[in-house]
C-alpha cells in the first residue's frame, strides 16, 4: 500500500520566477514557434543574398524522335519522311544578376550530338563560349527594390525574435503571479478557516454561559461557513492556475507547481531619453514602419512602369562549330550574334494605367500618415512605460510594508477578540484588510516584473546590466 501511494503521489516542483521564464524560453510553444519563424526569415535572407551572387548550372536533355513527318521539298511539294534520330545536349551556364540595371548576364558553354540511325552517322555541334545579356527596359526593377526592402524585412524579423522572447517572459510572469495569487488566497483561506473554526468553537462555550449574544454567535457561524467555502474555491483556483502555467511552459508531466515569490526587486531608474533612443534603435516596430513605406514606394514604381513604354532586350555573342567528330567541332569555331528587341507601347487604355498609379500614390500617402501617427503613439507608449516602471519599485516597498502591518494588526485583533476586548466587526475588518493587503503586495510584484519585461521588449536593452538583449542560444 505504501508503494502504491508513492507511485501515485504527485510530484511537487518549487518554481521561482527566473526558472519559469527560463522554461518558457526553452520549451513554451510560443518560444518554439518564434525560433522557427526566425529561422525561416534567416533562410529567406540567405536566399535573397544568394540571388545577387553568381550561380553555376549544368543543363542536359535527350530527345529520341522516331516518327514520319511531312517535309516541304525544294520544288515546293510536300513529302513524308521517316525520322529516326537521337539528340543529346549538355551545357554549363554561369548567371549573374545585375541589380542596378535589373538585367541578367550569363556565360554558357555546351555541346550537342545528333545521331541519325537511318543513315548510320552522327555529328556534333559545339558552343565553346557564349556571352549574353537580357533585360527589360523602362520596366520595374525588382532586383533594385528587393535590395532595399529585404534587408529591412530581415532586420525586423531579427528584432521581432528578441522582442518575442521578452514578451514570452512577460506572459510567463503573468501566469506565474496568477498562480502565486491563487496560492496566497489558498494560504489565507486555510489560515482564516482555522481561525474561524477556533473562534466558532470558542464562541459556543461563551454562548452557553451567556457572555455573547445569539446574533454574534450566528455571525461567527456564518464566518466559519464562509471561510470553509472560500477554502474550497481557493483550492479549485490553484488547480486551474497550475494547469494553465504547466500548459504555457510546455510541461507534460503532471507536477504540482509551487510558486516561490521573492520580495526582492532590483531598484534602478531608467532615463526616459535613453529608453527612447534604444527603442528607436532596437524595436521591430521601427523596422516595420520603414518596410511599409518602402513597400508602398515600390508599388508606386511598379504602377508607373506598367503603364508606359516597355521594351525587352536580349543580346548574345559567342562561338560555334559543327563537325562529325567531337574534336573537330572545337576547331576553327565560327562567331555568332543574336540581338532581339521587343517593344510595347500602350496607345489607348482608357486611364487604367493612370488609375493604378494614382491608387498607388494615394496608398503611399496614406501609409506615410499612418506611420507618422504610429511613431507618435510609439514614443508616447515608451515614455508612459518608463514612468510607470520608475515608480513601481516604490509601490512594491509600500505594499510590502502595508501587508506586514496588516498581518500584525490581524494577530492583535484576534488576540483582543479572544480576550473580549474587541468587537467582531473589528476582527472581520482586520481579516479583510490582511487579505487585501497581501493580494495588493503580490499584485505590486506582478506589475513590477510585467513592466520590467515589457520595457526590455520595447527597448531591446537590459537597463539593469546596461547591455543590449541578444539571443542566448545558437539558432543556426
């Protein structure tokens, strides 16, 4: 029986706030999702950078043709001829995007072999070297705009990751103190129930000898029943908050968590100007503002390019030769040139192109106004957050002292009532004040740490250690 009891006993895990935050950073679903999102942004960034580097590609294909096809003869008549041939091709191509022009430069070398099975012969065609360039003239240069937009997108993703970790810490803080508040209520409920039970038993004796009234006796009985109900409700609340914290921390084991609350808080003052400077440097919101404006400007450029004169340029210069032997296909190569230009001029579009441009311009102006307002709100939020944080340590100290005094007053009121020198009304008031001041103290600690991590998230800076916030783990 003892063995079975040990097996089914629930493990108790004392947990501090720092330990809860460490677990949240390591295994909470929000933190894990943030890491994967940042990894995706990182590899998108790597892909973007690779798009501006030379690429080497090997291309090959084979084609077998056994068919009867109509062919026009030199005298103008058509005749059916039997084809039985195999074409093999292989080439190496180096491509390089030219970002400031928006074109593509390539260098190619390849060889082809044609086997005619019906004639039992074969031949080779070589292209030792071919240099080419293609570009859309007067069009939208996506390479140029991506070079402006993508670095901002990646910087925003990087800063968002650091911000998310601090926000995860803030959420872990909230859930930790929700559990601490529930456990404090349960502790107070247990204490109040024990006191109410003692007073109720004591009151029975006094009532029997007629030293207290029936009204007071009934009030003590009501207090006893109320505290019993409060004890049951507090136990349920603790179970719910423990389950909520376990779920957030990604803990699969059915452990009973005990929140160990420390009353020590670091006391330091955050200068408003420094906080603003770090917020402008490190907040992902600033990068998001820049990204939105660049995206809107890109849309305007794209709308303008799509409505006007367009031209596509393709140039190719190289050497080629053909022969029945492979080595002869590379002797005395002949030069070859190819230049093609295609143009498109919209004559009548009934204002479609102009309308798209005007819509893009209006969206750009709207975005600028929204960004300006968002910047103002952002700065106001930082100032408000800093001012609240700078006052919170004093609030914690006041709440702690109030809680201690209220607990002492409750003890005094309890002893005085037992001695018959205090009324039941004073005792109930002392109990209520003790409970409310204890909750206020835990709430003050909760607000301090919540403001602490919110300030870290918005500024990307640790003002306690005077260092910028970076990832503590290797992601790649």
